C-alpha cells in the first residue's frame, strides 16, 4: 500500500474515534456542568453515589441535599449528576413506562 494511503487510513481512524468516543463524552460533560451550575433550591436530583434527594441549600461548591424529611446531607456540587423529572411522568401511559408495584413483581417471579 502506498504511504499516502496508509496515512489517510490513520487520519480517518482518528477522526472516527473522535466522532464516536471523544465528542459524545465532551457533550455529556458539558451538559452535566450546565446542570450543576443551574441548580436551584427545590430541584429533585440524584448524585453520583446513587442517592436521591431534594436540593435544600446551595453554597459556592456545596449543596445541602434533603434525603429524608428532616435529614440533610452536604455534598459537593460536582456530585450532582442528574435532575429527576416529575414522578407522575413515569406513570403516564404516553411515556411507554408502566408502573409495576413490588407485589406484582413478586407474583410474577413466584409462578
């Protein structure tokens, strides 16, 4: 194979890698930073440790997260990874997600 063609293949491989891996990761990181900057008291969020809660207080780099009535923990603002949408949207038949109670799940597995 000619050297010019080999170089072209390598360049195309780098461009493909960038388009498939690096660009989407940068976009996801940018969205997460925007979310962390736009936090407001009362937002329902999930942090990187998997803890759900409601934003109670916001300082420069810390967020007070109410995880249960009367229980507030302080976490780094960077730990907030996602805002939780309204819970009624999960029960809406138009979303394609059906709510299943734990009793229904147990009954399905016992059969």
